[in-house]
């Protein structure tokens, strides 16, 4: 029995010496690398050697006090590396070297850099962004170093939940709906993919119960209203007399079952918004003429909130082309209030004087029935609504007080971007843990700004 026990312990010790990650001959799409190996019996610590030379002629020597080590400083793009470990006992004697594993890194994809104005007030972390122009995603650190990217997979990042899960889409031109929504890993593995029955866009998120919520397009026939665009449509034979003769594109909030991918809940803008309301001041009807369909609501963000028991209670929805944010009760699907630009239906309850237009991004901090909402006012209509000298994008925090028949809304924090950072499309604003705002805009060829509550720029990427 003693002999058998010694044999088992010897076998376990040998197995625990195996290297785990990075896997042998793997290719990494990140430069912050987790090195992990099996726990070895009776090891006090470990010595990790990393070298670009397989003979380890000039290795980087690192001390690890557990069976893993994260290197954030020494791995570079477009490089090949070899690594091995050995155990160190409490008497400073050393065990045998493990096998040698080899890995390589891909190329960086962005030309990102950073400008640090005040590193003492910088929120520690990394900034993740994506590009719809050439279909990639990347992550940079405080110094502007690209530390992760989507490699050879055309992944466009949408958002991250509170647990660090990554959501977005990828390009597949073989599909009619060519941007399927996905949950993906840091290794660019697809963990879940929506059914692709409709065109999903802008937003996808996993709910606490495991099911997935997303935004899809929905289309119905509608009228062509009278406006400066009317002669264009009449020249092509449309009546423009109030009859339903032209396709309008709205949006649905969808919840899919995580396993079957069946639709288990939906909310359609056509059922709850009036078609009297549309982009009166912008260019969307002229664009609709060229596209052969009218992009009516262009919802681009939602934000679910929960009751004290963790049940889904409300969903906030941003409809870009209506310059509107809506609070929806999950159980009844009723609209609690609409905030934003006043339109002919008179369905907007508050915030008419705030003047945000064509907004992107939506984060909600509920305080009972009231809320603070953080969004990027893209400001496409700012010269008309706010009499600005140039189109002006703003980071906004809006305080919303709800009462029985509506709401009141006022700006509680505002930061206006310079003229050359105007974001005509896309973008986001996030409230960071240190109270600063992270503002992302396509202006300035794609820019992220961390701004303090006093309006000082802390960091720029």
C-alpha cells in the first residue's frame, strides 16, 4: 500500500509539471499574456523563463509565487517566444525544467496612441474600441499600446457587461443579414451567435438569466410625408398623399432563449411609437430616397434595469433618428415616458429643451423611480436646436425625475467636444468609477477622452 501511494504521488507530481497556456505552437492576439502551468508538488515558488531564442541564451527571468503569471510588459507583436518553468523549493533548491512551449503573436491592427495629461487622475483600466470602416476591434492601455485585437476575424465590438463578457458582431458576406451578433472571448472564439433571422445591429447583451437581448430591424409600409423631399419621390411615381406606399424601417427589442434561440419576448417600435413622429429637421428622408427605404427610428442602444429581487423591470431605449430616449416597463411593455425632441404626436414627456440629437450610447443609474442617464449627444441638429456655431457633440448626464403622468429632465453634467471632434455618427459615453467621463467619438479620426467632473482632459486616446 505504501509503495502504491508513493507511485501515485510521483505520478501526480509529474502531471502537475505540465505547461497549460499559452498552448504550444499557439498564435496570440494579445500582448498581456497569462502563463499557467500545473501545480507541482511541494513547490515554494517557480522560475519562469521567456526568450525569443529557443536555446534561452538571454531569457527574461520572472519569479512566480503561484502556478500562473501575467506578463504585461515584455511581449510584443509580430514575435515568436519560447517559455519554460521550474519549481523552487523552500530550501532554495530547484527542480527540473519543464518542457519548452512555443507561441507567437499576431500583428497590431490600429495606429492608436495616447496623450496623458494627468496620470494621477486617470481611471486604471484599458480602452476597447472597434471600427466599422475596416471591421476590427482593439484594446489599448494608458500609454496607447495596443494590447489586444480581433486578429484575422472581422469582429466589431459593441459592448461589455459588468462581468467582462464581450459582445459584438462579425462580417459574413455570404449571409443576407451579414453582421450576425455574437458573444466572443478574448481569444476571439464565438461563444454564442444569434439566429440571424433578422438584421441585428448596434446592441447585444446577455441577461442575468442567461438569455440574450438584442436589437433587430423591422419593416412596415408607411406614408411619405410632405416636405422638401416630396418632389423627389413624386418624380419616381409615388403619390405622397398619406397612403402607405413606402417601406419604413423600425426596430424591435428581442430576447432569445439562450439554448433554443427562440424569441421569448419582443417590443416593436411600430406598436408603440406614432408614425406622425419622424426626423423633421434632418436628412433622413433624402437618404431614404436613395436607399429605397426610410430609416425611421434607428435605435442604437438599450439598457435593462432590475428590481430588488434581480428581475428585469425596465428597458431604456435610445432611438437616434427620433432624438428620443424611452423608458419601457418590461412586464406590460408600456412606455413609462419619452424624453427628447418634441414631435407632432406630443408623446414626448420631458427633456424637450435639452436639445440632444442623434445620440449614441446609453447608461442608466436608477435612484428609485428617478434616474441619471449618460449618453453622447452626437449633435447633428445642434445648430438648429441649440444655435451652436458649428455641429457640436456633447457628453451628457441627464437627471430624470419621474412622476405619475410624465417626467422632468435636466442636464446634471455636460461636456462639449471641440469642433474637430464632432461625431456625426457612432460614439459613446461611460461614467468611470473615479467619477470621470470616458467619451468616445469618431471625430478626430476616432478619439477617446477621459474628462474630469471639472471639464479637464485627463487622457486622450
